[in-house]
C-alpha cells in the first residue's frame, strides 16, 4: 500500500458566546481545552480561561460541551492533540481514537451536526473541521490555540496548517505516513491532520496511468484549490517527495 498526502486539514474549536460576537477570538491553551472537554472547567468565566484571555470580560455562562457521537476522523485528530498536551486526558480518556468515551457533554452526528448544535446553544463549545466554521447560514466563532512553542496563539488557517508540516519535513519517513499534532513553529497550528489517497503500488497496468495522472494533478495543479475549500496545500518540499512515490507506482511491475 502507498500513502499519498493530498491536503492538510485543521480542527477548529468553535464556540457560541453572544458577548463575544464580532470581537477578537478567544485564546485557548491545550491544557484548558482538555479540561473543558473533561468537564473540569464548566463556566466561561473560570479563572483558567481568564488567565489566557487577559482583559477579556468573560460571562458566567455555563459551558455546554458538544462532541461527535459517530466515528470520526475529526475526533481522531482532536483527541490526538488532547492526548499530546494533557496528562489528565491521557489518564482519564486514553489514546487517540475515532470513537472515545466522552467524560462530559452531548453528542451530535457529523461535523455539520456539531456545528449546528453549537450554533443553537448559548455557551456551547465543540470541534469541527475548519470547513464547517462557516456553513450555509452559520458562521461560528473559533478560538486561537496556543502553539507548541508557547510563543503565540494560532488559528486554523491554511497557511498555519502548512507551517505545521514545514517544521517537521526532516522527520517525515520515506513512506510519507506521519501525524501533525502539536508540532513546533511560531505559526504552526497544533490541531492538524493529513488527507491521504491510499492505493496499491502494483496497480493493474490499464488503471495505473489514470491513477498516477490524477494524483499528480491533485498534488500540483490542484493544490491552489485547497485554501478555497478551507484546507491547506502541501509544502513544495513534500510535493517533491510525493513525486518520487508516484514514480514508484508508475514503475511497479
């Protein structure tokens, strides 16, 4: 099997606070985010939230945690990050997974279900693919998350997703299978993932050319379309390595 990276994605913590509409995004550290989803932080004016949002007037509104109720790659990426940054999360919930036993909150199906529940619930917080921060008539606020270096709070924007991969290029193995959770770099968004195409290396000769041509288009001419869809392009240095993997498919016996 061959893994071909196509795009990068980001998971955004979305929230609904009427007092913050039209104002700069709230800031969250990994520890605070984990404690919210563990049910340890239950009100928006909690001292831990005030500490990372100095000067912001936070209301005494109850926090309603919204999470996925169905198996989800978005959940896998989100819990991959929480397990990376929070010992309490690792001890209470365990390893990253597409389905977890949530300590707090209410479930909703799919990204659009979580987004809709947050949009309709004052005080809610959830997590969605960056694409669903704005969907049809919904426009959700989403937080800036502290980077691994603890030097900045970064939002799930395409350039910041690409920055997360750019900082680990030397660590990516030859098979191009890697994770992007909480990687170093001032601009690196810490809750990221990779969208892959997965195929056999030894494809039937009649299909091989079409598969390779499509994957080459997706990783070259198709890359500028990523940001328009709220995803992110691969760094050019990684695309060069993808080309070598595509050549291996093309040359397979």
